[in-house]
């Protein structure tokens, strides 16, 4: 759960949330959590089932994939990233 005191900082860092309804912000607050991820650590790896969507408040994310010839490290547009995410298999239904 995200504490009340943290919510204004999150909304300020993510302009899309400025248009969220109070109900949407409350859902984010109840279901969300804050995490500090050390530099160089993988957040997700290709093919991994994803149960949450990270929202970057600060810092930089490097998107890459490992192909047959090794590491592919190229800039990825928001559209390409959205396509990669939507192509991922859905999480299992419990």
C-alpha cells in the first residue's frame, strides 16, 4: 500500500495520473507499492510472467533483449515497448 504522504509525489512525477479520478488514485494507493531498484538490476526478463506494471518515478530504464547473436541493446520507443508488453503472455488465472 502506498502511504497518503507519498501519493502527491507520485502524481507529480507521473503526469498521466493528474487526470485520474479519486477512485483510480485510491485503487493505485491500495494495490500499489513503492520499490527502490538498484542500478543494473533486471526488473523483468524476456518471457517472464508479469503480475504488476512498474511506474518509473525517477531514474532511467534500459530495455534490451538477448538474441541469437548476443545482447541487443538499442533505444526502444514507447510504441515498441507497448508492443513488447502486449505480446507477453497473460498471467495465469488463479
